[in-house]
């Protein structure tokens, strides 16, 4: 639930910021007549995202166990790549996004189809990522290798929808000037949380591939604390749904988790620190005066 809500909120807010920048710039530059092309691109992107999400869910029900595990494990790895790229990209693009989008709007203003394509690509990228991530995170949150009914996945999807709805509201309030959000702080906190979520998805994908012998070591359990941490208790369900915590991971699952979390978290926090605390510019060199010695 929380992982899907976080994905919906973050991806939705990124898309909402893009749309609000496009709309605000067209309104302020007295080009309201071009707004319909922006909304056309946004609508097409939303339809494509919904189609991808539903298509993944329907396709998975038509596969046998091995194919499902292979698809689930592969898409888990794809989702990890998406999340990793997303957190690093947004950390660096938040400050320059507005200027880049305004430049693209000016370049596309004379061609209506260019504005449709611009808004479609800007929002569609977030939507496609969301579709893959929601399918993967819903699968890991429910612990299902063979989904059999809509009722088993409705809660994660509702959580993601609530996150997207909140993002839309925040995007509108930001556009109206009613709310000011410290985007650096927001994306830093959610970025760290998503790194942990992605690590859980990675370990889940590794387990999927171990179950069909694509990866070895299914029977090599690193530790078993199921007697101490009850996965059915509220805290076990929270850790399992949010970070895919398992009380008895295999050696390869735990190794993949550690080898992902440690370097990615370090590099991410270092990149944030460098952008928020840039190195001071060196003092200009002073030419020696006549008669001075070096």
C-alpha cells in the first residue's frame, strides 16, 4: 500500500509539475489557444499508461508458472532500473526543468502537433514508468506469483490512485500559487525511500528467477528470523509491503539487496549534497605588482 502510494505520489507529482509548467507558460505568454494541444497530449499519455498497466495484468494471467516467474523477475529488474534512473534524474533536473520546457514550448509553438508530442512524451514517460512499477510493486506487495482475482490487488491500486490524485491536487495548487513545496527536500526524502523500495523489488525479482532455476541458490537461506518477526503482524506486513522484507531470504537475495542499497544510496546522497552545496568558486588570480616577488 505505502510503496504504491509513494510511487503514485512521486510519479504523479513529476507529471503534474511538467503540465503545470507548460500550462503556466502558455497562459503567461498569452497563448491560451495552444492549451488544447497540451491537454490532447496529456490525455493520450494517460490512455497509453492505463492500457500498458491493464495489458501487463491481463497478460500475466495467461501465462504458466514458469513464464510468470520469468516475466515477473525480468520486470522487477526493469522496475529497479526505472526507479534508479528516476531518482537520479529528478534530483538533477528539478532546477532546470522549467527553463528547458519553456524553450521546447517556444520551439514547438508554430506546429500544433509538436506541442501534442511534447506533452505526450513528457507525461507518457512518467505514465509508462508508473504502469510497470505498479504492476511489479502490486505483485510483490501481494506476494502473488499467480494472480487469480481482482480483489487481491485492488488495495495497492487504490493506494497508487490516491497518490496520483494527491499529486494532481498539489500540482494544481502549485500552479495557482497556493502551495510552495521544497522540491529538493521532497525528492531527496522520497528518493531514499524509493531506493529501499527498489532494493526490495530487486530481491523479489532475484527470488522469482531462483524459483525457475535461472539463478542458483534457492535453498541457501542466509538467516531465518520468522520466529521473531511475524510476517502476518502489522509491522511484518508493513515491512513486507513497503520494502519486500522477508524473514528468511536466500544468500543471493540478501547479497543483491546490500550491493544495490549501499552504493546507490551513497551516490544519490552525494549527488544531492553536491547540488545543494556547490564548491566555492576559486578566487581570481591577482597579477603581481611591479617589484613584488613570487
